[in-house]
C-alpha cells in the first residue's frame, strides 16, 4: 500500500481547495491512501476527494479526541501532540504533496525532507537551500502531475 500525505493550510483559497480535492481523488483512483492532519481547509478537501473516489483517508489529529476530524476521514487518530503530530505524518508516508500552506505546512515539508521523503509542492512553498541537499522539493503545475511525481519518486 502506498501512503501519500496531502498537507496544507487549515484555511485555504477556493483554488487550493479545488487542487487538494483533485489530488485526493487522483491518489485514490491510483490505489494510494491519503494521510493528512484530519482538519479543515486543504486537509478536508483532499479527504473529500479521496473518499468520493472510493479511497481511504487517515487523519492524524493534533487533539485528544478522534471525533475532532473532518467528516470525510476513514479513520481518525487522536495524538494529543498538537503540531508535533506533523512528525508522525512525515514518518508514516512514502511521499508528501503540499498544496498551498502556512507555517505548519512548511514544518511538514521540512520534516519530510529531513527524513529523505519525496516532497512535491503544488502552489506551495518554494525552497532554495543554501547548500546542496540529498532530497529536494519537486514542483508540480497540476494536481495530476503532483500525484504522478509522488508515485514515480517512490517507485523510482
């Protein structure tokens, strides 16, 4: 089973929501499982897209209750860890797709890169490291391209 994180802000634009929905749906159609923070915004849109496409969605929640996640999750895991749950998301997945995002998204990107996980940005942070690094963030122009890059970077 392939686990792909879809990360992004809990508040997002209509365009980011549309892109996240498409990413979730494409992941599900390709047989992948979506892992996200389980909240609103990009997380909810990706969850809805994956669920409506027949896929599974696991939400790694910051709080103490599994009932705090969005309504499109297949399963919710309450961590009680707040933003530290970002490390669990990064460690769990095979690759990360970042759609838009705030500082929490940036932390997920950084953790995944530190763990040598492929990261694909879709209208997200643009990183230029000051030194050569082993793992770099890829950039996609469309939802389908982001998912294709994620799958190919895992298999590559």
